[in-house]
């Protein structure tokens, strides 16, 4: 196979800072593991808007379609709050997801032992937690038509978004959840609001169809999404894989992320259909946002972005052993007490910088050889 290609879109806020550490990890793999990547970089979000007046140019979109994987940092920031909706930084991210057809968004929430004390929940509730949220990413209320803000004859205005799902959209994301479950705890919980939404009724019926016809060996349960949110904080370890729609997935994954102690820890993979070379269309990004409050201060935790690269090794480059190596290196530095500011518990302590966290992880990688 040719040298695998990566497109880095560091984006806004802390995106470039955390991505800087990922670039060092990529270089390490080239130097020490003989794994070369063909890396290119481009702009997305506010950075692209500043340079080109659009949060994602057609050229960048075309590049993203061609590479083996896109690594994204973060988009958005207060400087762009008043922009027209159509050119907001987030539109760049949503265009990538939609045009690459990245329908399956994997958001693992794993609690590292060393951090179990930092969760806002009691230690025994989160220690050893390892769940995977599979969020549908290319449909539902994020993209449904009609949408917009309309003037009504009586002088009022009306804001409209449409929640819609088709059979095939539900079935394909359900399949990816069942496939993942088979490699994990073999359980899927599907979340929707079938009690109040027709799209939720269809969701439940289609997930059940896929289960009965293709994955009867996997344990399936259904839950209303509001109850799901409550169960996530009550007893999260009851879950293995959760599959849900775009909007509920957005909310539930932030909730699950916080169980692990910090949003600075959570990676994600967004996967689509296989390309000609057999690899899935893919984009990897940390779940945290651009964190404008700490931008440029060297304080950001690069772990979510680094673990996103580990997911790239696992899901795009089929190298579970190297993904394990990188995840273990992260686990090791946390066990040794390395803490960026977001990881300091109530007792405080002195945090290390973004670069120092990168240094520690590189040292742990060296030690793993
Ligand atoms: C996420 C983010 C995005 C979303 C924003 C930045 C558009 O919150 O990836 O969870 O709502 O999907
Ligand atoms: Mg979100």
C-alpha cells in the first residue's frame, strides 16, 4: 500500500496547540516505528474564514475526500459569534461530516484509573468505566429540511428545524453499533424518544429489525433518551455500546465525557463507507471544543487529540497494536501523576503545560520500545 495520507485541520482556539503535540507523535511513529505518513495541513473554521471568507474552501473539501484520514482540532470562538449562520466556523465541520458521509461517530468514554477521583461522580460509579457512544452524524435535526427562520403573517417569526431519518440511515448506524458491540461487551442500548416522536418510533423499529435479522447474538435494549441521560449519571457501567441519533448523541456524549473527569480526555472517530483501498472514509477529532478561555496559554490538555490519533491507528490503519501502545503511554503518564490544569482535582497542585504533557507521552512511548 502507498504511504498513508493524513490531512491535518487544526482549526481554531486550542486546536493548533493540541494538534502540535499530535504532530510530534506522528513524527515519532515515522522515526521509531518506521510508520511514515504523508501529512498535509490546511485551514478550517474561523481560521479558514479569516483567510478565505468561508469556514471550508472547496479545495480543502476536495483534499479531505482524497486522504486516508482527516485529523481535526477544534472550530469556533467568540470572534465569530456574530457571523452570518452560513459562514460560522461550525458550518465547516458540518460540511466535512456531511460531504464525507461520516455517518457513524464513535465517542468512547473511558475512565482512566488515575483520574477516577476527578469525576464529579463518586469513584465507584466511574472507576473502570468503558462505554462507547455511537452517534449518527449526517442526518436528523442537524441537516433535516425544511429549516430556517421565517416571518409569519402576524408579524411573529418562526424557527424551524426538522428531525428526519430514513430506514437506511438508521440501519447503517445500527450495524456499526452492533459490529462494535461484538468486539466489546456484546450489548447495545438504543436511545430515542419513541414516546413522543415518530422518528423515534421508526428508529426503534429499524434498530430492532437489524438486530433480529443480522445480530441476534448481541443483547439489545431500548431506552428513552431522557431516561438514558439520567441512567448515564446514575449507573453508567450498565452500558456497553449506546446508539443514538445526531442531536441526542451530541448531548449524551458530552454528559458521558464528563463522567471521565475532563472533557480534555475524550477522542472521537467519525467513519463512513469504505473507500477503494478498503479504508473507511474517516475524520478524527477531540470531543472538546476550541476552549477560547485558555487559548494561547499553553494550558490545554492534548490527550483527547492524541487519543483521536490512536483511534486513527486503530480504525483507519488497522493497527490495534500501535493504538494500544499509544493509549498505554497516555495511561502511564497519568498514573505517574502528569496533570494539565483541567486534570487537577479540588486539592489543586501544579499543572504541566501542553508541551510538557506531549514530552511525557513521547518519553513513555520511547520506554515502550
Ligand atoms: C460536537 C460539537 C459540534 C456538534 C459543534 C461544534 C457543531 O458540539 O462535535 O459534539 O454539535 O456536533
Ligand atoms: Mg457536542
